[in-house]
C-alpha cells in the first residue's frame, strides 16, 4: 500500500510512552508519509517524567521508524498542527469512556482549528495498557507487559542516577 502523502500528529502526554502508544505510532507510520509523535503539556496533569525524558523515551521507542519525528510542545494541539502543516490528528481509544472523551476533543479541534481527527481503537490485547497503569506497575510489580524494552532500560538508568 502506498503511503498517504500527508503529515499526521499523534499528540499525547507520553508519561511514559507505552506499548499501546508504539502500536498506534507504528500503525500511523504504515499509512502516512510523515508522522509526528509529540508530547504535550496538559495543565491538569502532574507528570512523572520531564519533557526531555518523555521526548527521549519516544525517540528511543520509535528509532526504527524513519518517518516518525518526535518532539515536545506547549500550547494547543491545533496550533502545533497548523504551524507544522499537519492536517490530521491520530488518537487512540481503549474503551467507550476513552472514545467519548476523544470524540469531544476531536469535535473541538475541528470546530476551533479545522483539524480533523481519526480515532483508532486499541488492538486486541492493548486495551488495558495506559501510562497510568505503567507508572503504577513501575512502583510495584514490573512494567514489562506495558512498556517497550528501550523505555524500560531508560527508566532503569534514570532511577540509578
């Protein structure tokens, strides 16, 4: 299949980036020519990892995908998209609650910025993967099922310093 010649944006907190995030990014990279995976600031959230750490984990996790650009941004997703010539957002959802939330965001982004959103369901086996679950697993039982090996290695090195 020939890739669509548009740039897409996968915005998120990525605190930390999970196997579910990677799956979504890989799916986008198979279909679109340019993919931006960008860690944004949500003022309602408290972050475990710094912006630089989130970007580095994203970079490590996606280094096998040459069409993926990772980054960090503050401000509105629609402003970032317009500034980078991006016409489509890609967002994932794990369940009905996620879908309702993401649909509201998609409607807002379209009404206020003219940016469309494509909502993709989590693949089978990925519906329980979230950054929140990964942070909890890091404290208790281990996060191997939730995080990629490169991300886990990064976090282990971080904890040693």
